[in-house]
């Protein structure tokens, strides 16, 4: 699989970041992940908007305009020899002269773009994923808010590893009040009695860009849906469940803990998948126009 990097404007196959970069030392960075569809960037402006929201949360000033970052991403994509790309945009607070928790006064942020080859045709999984509800809790928003997409992902990594040790594919994480939040890198959805439910932002989630588009699709098609607090007991009797993220788009769920779901993927999941691909195609054609 192909891979290209762009570090502060220098494109190469493998960028090298200083060991004194604060993103490397402390996870003192922010990032976004998007993808291309039909060779064109999808949802980039929404990702750039969220990048700036994360920067504000970290007291980090991004010195590049949206148009400058978009141009660097496009310039990197133009050198790719493949059709469709995963795109990761990282802004670290910068590189220190010495190791110190206190950020230096004259730090200059670093901009890293990583693109890699992905499948040319998005495909809805027919097998889905096995989720487990583990003991690892989602970060409390009063400590490190999940609403900010930072480079500090240890909470999610540990939850994922623990789920895999239990024979599952991913973890469904609860907050400190025992409410369902999200999986380790994806928002969570269930379908129960024909209604689609997803946890609200207030329980401590990252408000996904794909989540935003799915809510838009459901509103446009009069699909009954709610952003509602969910407890593990609310999973009893659900008909289907799925995850959403910017690269996988929609991923069906086949089990939660030891409970198999009746449908994977279910009728609603298939409908939303088809409508999401239509939305992506419209956006792609709008860029051409």
C-alpha cells in the first residue's frame, strides 16, 4: 500500500519528526482524518473547522489558513500514484530546545500530512464487528474532553487492547456515570423498534463528521432518530447497531459482548449506507461544478 508524507511543506515517503517535538513527547497535538471519494477530498472543510475547535481547546494557535492547509493536502495527493486516499492532518505545538512540560514562548507549530492508499470502492461489511463493554472508562470531559481530537489517545488504545484481549474487535466505552459514549475511534448507533439512537455530545464523545452527515441524511429522509443517553440495559432488544467514522464510513456490529444481533447489516444500516454514498457522490460532483 502506498504512503506519502508532507512535513512543513516537504513531501517524502517517510517524514522524520524530532524527538523533542511536543506531539511526540506529550501527545501535545491535534489531528483530523478524512478521505477522498472519486479522487476528491470529502468533508474537508468540516474537518478543518473541528481542527480549529480542538486548537482552541488546547490554547494552540494554528498559523496556517484553511486554504493553505487545503493546498498542501491537494499538493500531496497530486503526487500519489493511487486512486483513493486516507488523509491525516496533524498539528503539533512545535519542537522544543529542551525537554520541559512548560511550552516555550517561541514555539512554532509543525504541520504533518500523511496520505495512504485505501480501497478504491467503499464496501459495506457483511460480517461486521464484535464489540465488548469493558471496564475502561472514557475520559471525563472535566479532565481531557473527548470533544477535542488530540494526539493523546492512550485512553482509547488501552480500551481497544483490552477488548481484543477479550476476543472482541473493539470496545464500547462507558463514561464515569455508566452511560454509553462511543467506540475507540467511532461513534455508536443502535436501531430499536424502528428508531435510530445515538449518544448525545453531553455524555462525552467526539462529534464525528460522519455522524453529522448521517444525522443530516436521517432528517432529510424523515427517519425517526434521537440523540439520547443510553445505558447498557438499553441495548436489550435492539435490531441492529453500527459504528460511523470518516474512513470506514459505516461499520455494522454483529455482537455486543456475548449477545448476537438479529441483523448485521440490517435494513436501516443498508439504507443509510446507500444514502451516504449518494451524498458523497453529490459532494464530489459539486466540487467539479
